[in-house]
C-alpha cells in the first residue's frame, strides 16, 4: 500500500486535512477541481479536451515533425526520426490514440453528450460540476 501526502503538485488547490490514499499498482493519480475557472464562451467539449493537454501538445509536435521530413537531408532526417520516435512513445504512454474514445466515454458516462457544443457559461451550476 502507498500512503500519499500532499506535495507541490497539489499545493494551492486544497488544504490538507488528514487521512491517506491507497493506490493500486500501475494506477495514475490526478486532481479534478470541483469549481472551474473557465471563460463562459468556451465550449464544453473544449473543457473536456483540457484533461488531455499534454497528449495534444505531443500530437502537434508529431505533426510538425511530419511536415519537415520531406525537406530534410539524410543526417537531419535521421535526427528528426529519432525525435519522432520519442514523441510517439510518449504519446502512446498517454494513450494518445484513444483520446477521442476517452472523451466520448466521459460524455456518455456523465450523460452530457447533448451538452458538448454548448458554451460553459450557458450551463447551470449543477451541469458545470457534473
């Protein structure tokens, strides 16, 4: 069993009151704020995608590298391909190829599929916190 105490990752979010968290081997730990500070014009779907920000950034890096492949000489192409391989590994570790499925599962699980294109500001308080 693991005993998890607040660290710098959670500072500023919630005051630690006590207790412990037990996490099974291989589980990932995250934090979800109950009160969102999001612009009212932001669509609900954009809010959902924010949970996958790192994977999205890596995907953009992959796409940028792909655009350069045709213009590189052999030496630089090999370097770019090595970097590309590192990005692919990171993307796979984050289940990047499953992002669309994950967003769909969240929408279905929370029964919010009909709210996806609505702006965050148009939601009721209960809809915002799920």
